[in-house]
C-alpha cells in the first residue's frame, strides 16, 4: 500500500472515526485512502469549522477526530481551531498536506513552515518524511493527543511521501493505566477534612474528561458536601442536588464567592489554570489540588496540598477513608443563603421580564431541552448567564469554552456533537458576532441532514466588550454593526428561519424546531439593557 493508505489504516486501528476538512491537491492520495476506509468524511466550508467540530468530538468521546487541511492557507485557517483544542484539553488531530519534499517543481509557492507554526499550540507537530514510519508516528500522535492532559497534535504529509509505496507494519495499540495517588497524599487530605468545619468542592474541566461523575456524586451525597462547578466542569455532578452551591460564572464579585469565602477548606478537583479561575486564592486557607497532573502555580493559584493521579480513584480513596472519621462538626448548610438569594432573584427576573432578557432566555432554553440534550455556546455576554443559571444534570451537556474562549465555535461544535449523538437534542446559542464568523457551516449542517437548532441572539453589537467598555467609563464606540436578514440567510442554505420577538414566541418556536427536525435558525431579539444592574452580585 502507499503511505496515505497506511496512515488512514493506522488511524482506523486507533479508533478514529471522523474526518472533517477542506482538502487540497496535496491531500488527494490521503483523500482517496479515506474514501476506501471506514472513516466518515465531512467536507466543511472553512478549515476553522472543521477544526472546531473535530475538537468537539474529542471533547465528548475522549478519542480524537481529524481535521484535514491542505498546506499554506489551509493550515493557517485552522490555527484557531487547533488552539481551541489545545487550551480546552480536547483530543484532536490536524492532518495537513505539503508540496513534494524530494522533487518539487513549484519553488516556495504556498509553502510556510507549518510544523514550527503549530509547535507552540500542539503537543506534537511533525512532518512525515518516511512512509514506513506512518504507523509508528500515528501511534505516538494519538498517544499524546489522548493522555492527560489531552490536546492537539499535528502531522504534515508531503504529497510525494503520501503516494510512495511501502510495506505496512502496524503498531500494536496499548492503553496504559493511569497512575493512582499515593497513600500519604490521601491521608493528608483526609486530615484536612477532619479538621475543617466548612469544606467545599470545586469541580473543574478535568473532571469532565473521564468517568468521575459517579464517585464524585457519591462523595457529595454521602457527606453532604457543597460543590461549585467551574464553567467547564458543569454536569459532572447533577446540579439539582441540594449540595449544589452554584457555578462560578465570574472570577470575583459573583454571588458564589460569598460561599467560597466562608469555606475553611477548598478541594479543587480537576482544575486547569487555562480555565478562567473560579476564585482568587488569598490568605492561608488550605486549598487541595486533585488532578491527573500537578498544579501550575501562579499568583492566584498555589495549592498547599496536591493529590496527583487518577481523579476517580483519588476520590474513591478519600470517600472510603472518611467512613471511619467523625465529621459531625461539619456545617454543610453554609452555602444555602447565597444560593437561595440568587435563585429567588432569578425567578423574579424571569417572572417580571417583558422582553427576552438573558434570564428569560436561559430559563426557556433549559425547560425546552431534554435533560440529556446538548447545548453548545459560542462566546459572548450570554455565556456568563448560561454558566450561572443553566442547570446541568449530566456530563458534557453544556459545551462552552472557558479556555481559549474564541468566537465562532458554537455552530461547528454543535455539528460535531450531533454527528456522534444523532438521537439527542442539540441546540446552539450564538451571538450575532460569533455566528457570522462561521455561519457558512449552516450549509454543512443542512447537507448532513442534521436535526439542529441554531439560536442567534441579535443585538447588532459585540455585547460583552460593549458591556466592559461601559463599566470602565469609556464612550460607546466601535462595537456595532449591521446584520443580514437571518431568516432569508437561513433559507438560502435550505434551513428553516424563524423571527422571535417575545418570550412566548421563543418557547413555542424552540419546541416546534426540536420536534419537527431539520436545521432551524431562530433570530432572537435579545435585551441586554440591564446587564450592568444584574450581572455582578457581590
């Protein structure tokens, strides 16, 4: 077989199932190998959309999908998607083409050093210079993409290497066991818990990557410990439980911080410093770091105790050890006041609203989507409201990006989610600014015959930056634009368009779109006029 066939056969052996991309002439041998394989190939309308969709599959499954691009501009178009996967710890493979490296007749046409370009934003960036190394290179790339901390890898395949005949030698697949935390570290945490009176758990993104939900839920329910998820930790523990203290939507001056400040021991589980911090460390109050790898210390995060190893196993060890301890002195209700205050305020805000405010939007979306339905978000003002008020009941059912926090990811991420979960409801909420960055992927969704609801929040501005501009006392400037007619725009791609101006219209249209199937675009008139009054609660 040729190198391209060996490459794709190796990806199949690794369990890779999906390829999204925009190929070029340098990829034709690889494209033909994909055609002959079991991999599902989806051509997208931009490399960035392909990368976001592939990264989302890695996020949801723990196994990477592939973004296929050509050399030069194709590879550079994917840079934001690569960074999205790397910072978000999503297993991901970028497969790029390149001009022949042995006998090229085109000089330096379209050639840039993609390997060096991708080096700082990947775990592995390599050009395949020998076809016989295809299987071993894929094995190493997938290993690095999937092991903790997961992320992006890049493999560049020159056109002449892809076509050369080789003898394929498969590399056996090995799945190493994750190390477990040492006994002394567990004993230290248990001693801190015995001494504490108001412990609290903060559940981060790392807990959403592996099967930790059951054991964390057991810990919380057995010992009645309050918990706070980060934005990317939402769903690990069901938020309908009475121990839920709220989500850290902001890093400071948020209602949940009054609860965290009352705690005399913080157990930080699966936190990653690339995610916007859920609280700022101050003073001598002990903070415990439980994660697959040691903490990256900086001036706002410097845990005094670290438990390094498989998270689920570490929590299991702690849960077992606590069974013999007297914890009757614990105050397990100290989170109730702040949580009740916010719940009451939220209900009042929803009940009194006459327009589609963020609170109304979140409430209507939560009641309109199944508990196991998946909601993906782009990045904008609304993300804070959803992080704070959208209750999640299952792992990875609210997909937001609190690491790179890039605009343009919402729609492609929803396409990726629906690709692997065709029977689940999938809705994406996007701002008008972020939507227009990858709006062309509507055509991809329609062509794939997906059942997908796209909610566009239309206020003709970059609202989050506008809000911060106002908070800093600056003049309202430079952040407004004009939108196309989103209804006609959706219909031009073959989707169904709906204009929504009232709360009742939103509820009814969302329900209709979810039941009817197909791609539906809702143009929603969002009212952000009270952001400054309502968002910060200290």
